[in-house]
């Protein structure tokens, strides 16, 4: 399966009339946050593929109800099965001021705990907890920064160790230098920074 991951920055390689030709074989689109509605709508209508998203700490002009009316699916704090993939979402960033969609470590822990019944159901009846965790913020110590705004969540590390998603796809961390690390391995999980855009081929060996 081929997955187009996007976040944080409008990419001219995506926002172009040649998108359909370039990515006709994409099966699903994941947005890790902080992208405007018209951009996601362009991707969705051009590729005619499912789009799943979480909010970043900067909403842009995205409205959950409006996005879902377009056919995109808001996966924050829930699990969805899309084309055989089990995907969970945990949007938002570390709390650094009084803005929306910011959480303390404790608040993020509560969001994770609420997912556990559905994760256990999947483990019993589908043989695995999930395939992809879609977040905005990165895990603590993986691709994150020292400042509070861009610091990762500690409990994402615990989540990966226990529930073993194949991928954690995040945004929030801009790659100004494209030699910066975009992909890291943590136990059984590939952590992918979706900044701008990135393609995941699930059939490839890690």
C-alpha cells in the first residue's frame, strides 16, 4: 500500500496540476496537521482517495465538521479501519501557552488511555492493536526540539512499546535542512516526520 503523508507546509510538488499523474498509485492520504482546508480538499478531490487527519496546534482554516462534509475523516482520539489499515490519531502539541489543541503530558496520557478498549478489541479480533498512529507532535526524544512548543510527548514512547504500531506518522517539526533525520526506528515502529510530504510504501522492508 502507498500512503501520501503531509503536514505543516504547502508543498509545490503536491499543490500542482500534475499531482494526479505523479501520485496516481497512492491508496490513502494522512495529514499530520497544520494545513489549510483548501489544500487538503485539493489533494482529496484530485486523487479521489481517503484522507484522514488530525489537528495541529495551528488549525489554519480547518473545521472538523466542514472537513468531514468533504469526505475527510478526523481520527483524533479514535481508531478507524481504512483499506485494511487500522489507524489511530492523537492530534495537538505540548501545552506551551493558552492556545487551542495543546496538551500536557497528563492530558495526552488520558487521551491514550481512552483508546485502550478499542485497541484491545483489535488485538483480540484482528490479531493486532493497530498499524499506524497518526499524531501532530513527535515522541519525546525522537525528532523533537528542546523548546516546550516543539517537545515531544513521553507517552508516545510507551504507546509504541506496548501497542507496536508499524508506523508513527507525525508533523510539527519543520525540516529546514533536508539532511535532518526524517525517519527513526523505535522498537518495532518506524517514526516518520511527514513535514511537507513523504511517501510510505507499506510493503517495503524497514
